C-alpha cells in the first residue's frame, strides 16, 4: 500500500477557498485594468487642432494673476 500524500492546492482551488487570495487577485486584476485604461485614455490625439490665442484662454487668463496673488497673501494677524 502506497501512502498518498496530500497534493499541493493549485491557484484555482485557493481562489475559491481563501477569500484573502480571491480579493488579492481581484485587486491586482482591477489595478492592471485601470492602469491600462488610464494609459489608453491619456494618449495624445494626433488629429487635434491646436488653436493659438483662443478667446477662452484669454478670458480665463484674466483671473490667473488674481488667484495667484491671493494665495501669496499672508493671513492677517489679530
């Protein structure tokens, strides 16, 4: 009679038995999927038309120096 040794559990059986491993695998998969999606979504579009001196930029720029100088002010002491 040969004594049988218990076999090592494979990843699939651990995935369904151990919730810690299941959650770790799901987290890694989501992280990789999200990283690939962010990489894909931030690719530059070659057909984009660049607008020089757009009216929107000129309109927004009038508040730029005011916001920058307001953040440099020191708080008033009482």
